[in-house]
C-alpha cells in the first residue's frame, strides 16, 4: 500500500595524568583482560533469552568494584588511576553517545542560538528512526492510536472527546466524531475499533459500519484488549469487564466481571492464554482466559502499573516507580521477575517493535517527555524520541510505521529506516 501523506515506502577534553604505582596499573590491566574486548559484530537474537544480561557493562563501575580500597581515604588516587586509563576503557568498550537533553526553547520554536545552541535541535537522537509527518487536530491529550490492518485510515482519540480518522494518502484529517465525553482508550482488532469512554465502550465495525454501545463499566475505561472473540476492558472502579461477540446474533454478550483489584485497572494484555491486568493498587493480576479466574497476583511494583507488554513469552511491566520489569514463568508455572531495568523517571508506556533489520526494540515512554529506545535483550540504549509533553500513546503499524501521541494532542508518524551498510534479515 502506498502512503503519500505518511511517505511510507564542543568543548575540549582535559586529560589529567597522575603518577601511578606499577602495582596499581598492573591490577587494572588484569581487570581489563578479564573483561576482555567487546566484539562489535556480535548480533542480538530477536528471541529473548531466559535471563537478561548487560553485555555493555560500565567498565568504570567494574574497576571500582575490583579496586576500591577498604579505606575510602584512597579514593582520590583511584579516581586518578581511572582517568589515566580512560583511553583504554574507550577502546575496549565502544559507547554510543546520546545527547539526552533537547532544547526546550527549540521545541517551542523560540531558540535564538541556532547552530550555536549546546542542546539538541531534533525530535530524535540515535539511529534507525525517521520522522515522516505530524498530525495536528486534537486539543487535548492523545489517549489511543489504532491503524487497522488493511485500512487506509489511522484512528486517534483524545481527552477532548474526539475520534479522528486520518487519510493515509494525504495525511489530512478525514473525519472527526465527537462522543461528547472524555475518552480513555482506543484499540483496533480486525475490522473493529473499540473506544473506552466514561461508563461505556463504543464498538465500530469499519467494514459494515455497524456501531454498538456497551454499558456496564463504572467510571472511565482506561484499558482495552481482545483475545479471540472476547473483549476485555479495565475500568476506573477496579473491575475488568468481559464481553463475548456472538457472530450468529451479531451482538456482544455479557459482561462477565473479573474483580480483585483495589484500584483502577489502567493496563491490560493477553499472552499464552493468560490475561494480565495492571492497576493503581501497584499490583499485576494473572487471569485464566478460559475460566476468567485469578490464578496469581504479582506485587513487584511500588507504584501504579502504567503499561503491560507480552512479547516472546515474557511479560514486560512499567510503573511510576521508575522501573521496567521483565517476568517469565518458572518451572512451577508461577510468574517471577527475571530482570529489573531502572529509569530516572516514571515510566508511562511500553511498546515492542522490530526495526528495519528485524531486531527487537523496546520503547519506554517516561515522564521526562521522551521515549527511550532499547535494544533487546541487552537493554542497550539506541536512541530517544522527544516531545513537548509526555507521550502516553505508542502504536506499531504495518510497513515499518510507528505512531506516537502526546499530552499536547500531537500525533507523530515515524518510520524505521536501515542504517548505511546494513542488511535486513
């Protein structure tokens, strides 16, 4: 499919040298030899292993752990030794330097320094991603993005109560439907587009133009997911509502109620015949999709579980406690944390994608108004997307497209691109 509108297809360094003892230098050399060189040709398998290990360990931290004297009065000498060996550290471990601060004046269109500005003048830093177009129209925060398979329209919703459809050929808004109330979520499944509203869910069939209003939820519907013919929705009252679509009567039956959370359900995902729900009560609950019974409660987070992702037999969760956790089933079938990744800020949303070379990339939206891109399974940072406000909506589309929606109402369309000299697998 062709997408005309979306265009698819300084400073000096001062080296401080100190006289080091021969014994101290030999000790550092021995640590470097144990760490060994890093092979830049090593490839990352798209399949996630059972454990997540950082290949690019910070050598300075390794040296500190190996050489830190019991008497901390010698730490200044250690720092001098580390600075002396810095060139060799850089040779042993290639590092991708990311300019992590974007110019806030440039974002608002008011930077007067131009090329002399010390901060980043770009919405992306890193590799493998290119911005195509920005879609302007929503007046409040974007709460959902959907690009149904085979469709020529992109659907977005916002707290302003509008569902907008965008023409993929022109990049222009084709239609705006005002639902008259706040919208909390939006997804697509096959020909269906589901919209989470206050005390209800709207269901639209883009093939037949059929429209349904499903009532029952109490409060705003924050999360929606679909498994087979069952629609699951997470609401403000802490209940998960489940409807089953009956093709014979062409109607939705239900809802069945899944209760157990003590706070609003804000994230849902299905994987391996299990429904996972994240809540403001800081917990994740695991439900059997067939029986709709809760079979386990995961309590590893200390704040709201904002987003869930099930990818390659692993559950990813993120929270306002500044962590991303990776979970996997143990031998006794209980789900356990196998890795915790720490951020400096709260994490708002997760999304998994394959880049132009089919390598797995995890996108973590943080409340510092940026999305951090990590290669898996190493969690090595490969880039950042920047915005004027928080990004809470991320969606993967066909043809290597990526969509983001921020709190200012702006929808941005991106495309994965190959690096020079690389070949897609």
